């Protein structure tokens, strides 16, 4: 039942920014050749949560994003949401950009 001592889970307010990029997750999942169900099973989350994350209805916790990137074999930055500054400039800050030879 409801335990009054247990803190209630707080919901993300509607319209607040997500920690992930839904289109990035969909792209990486499809590139890895996985269905939503297969990825959800691999991450030990429900298929409904996976659908909600890809649709942008629910937020993916940073720990889940790390597990997801590892399972999909892609850099974490592909799955993370861009900050407002990055969105305006169209690129990642220099510290996140891969360094070349």
C-alpha cells in the first residue's frame, strides 16, 4: 500500500527540458538493429517506458542513458539533449567535440 514515510516520486513538469534527445535514441536503436522491446528487455525496463522515452513523454535518467549508450554501442553524446546554447549554435561545445589529429 501507500507508505507515508516513503517519499513520492516527483514527475517532470510538462514542457520542462529532457535530459535526452528522443530522436537520437530512436536513431541509435534503429542503427543497432534493435526493436523497442528488445532494447527495453536488455535494459531491464518496461516497453512502455521505452516508448515514452522515445516519444519525449518521459525523461531518461542519466544512469539509464549511460546503460543505453553502452548497449547500443554509441557515444553518450548522441543520446543526450543539447543545451540551449548548443541548440542555438548548432554544435557541441569544444570540450565535448572529438579531438582530431
